[in-house]
């Protein structure tokens, strides 16, 4: 094999491994991962939940920490919101801006979101916070990959 063939093999092999390895494919698909939060402990007050999952970028696998704001709405339904601001990606906090109680606040450029994640008009974010799909298994909250809302 000449130099060109050798280089091509080096590029193709990792891609082939990714394409045929079902374990890598399963991890890359954004399966639900367990948090440490018991569903019974979810209240109407948003609480910050950190969780870790394996992330596969091409052929690199690494452990990544994710964060969600989780609470039950007035109908008792679980809501899990991404903390990533839809303006420029800073991290939003709950109820930390004195003039705006019970809202998510982004300190970078004073972005605001209602409790349900909708962006407050007149502040920099132009879309609601992403939402995590979730599941309850054995009383524990599992989260998937955060998705933009359809009505955004
Ligand atoms: S990054 Fe959140 S308001 Fe700009």
C-alpha cells in the first residue's frame, strides 16, 4: 500500500468502527441517563440536577456533566429545562434576580425566562429554554437529550 492508501485507511477505519459498533451507536443516540433525583423529591420549586453521561464524538468517548432545572408544574407534571441560555449560551439560574422573582435569570446580558421556560419579551433571549425528555424508572428521574421546543 502506498502512502496515499495508508492515509486513506487511517481516515476510514475509525469511521467504519463507529458505523459498525452498536455500543458506540447506542451511546451517541442520546439514550436516557439516570440522575440522582428521586421523582418523589421533585417539588414545585425548580431544583438544579447534575448528571453525567458518556458522550461519543466520532471515535472519542468522554464523560460529560449535564445540568437540568427540574420541578412539577401546577398540574403535577414534571418539567425538566436546560440551563443553557438561548441568547449566547450562558447558564441560567433560578430566582436570583431580585427584581424578577420566580423567573430564570441569565446574568450575562440580563436575560429572563418565565418558570415554564418561555423567554421574557424585551430581554435578549429570543427562544424558550430547551426541554429534556424524561422517564421515571424505579422512582428515579432519567433524562434524555435536551431539545428545542416546537413552538419556539
Ligand atoms: S447569554 Fe443569556 S442573556 Fe446573553
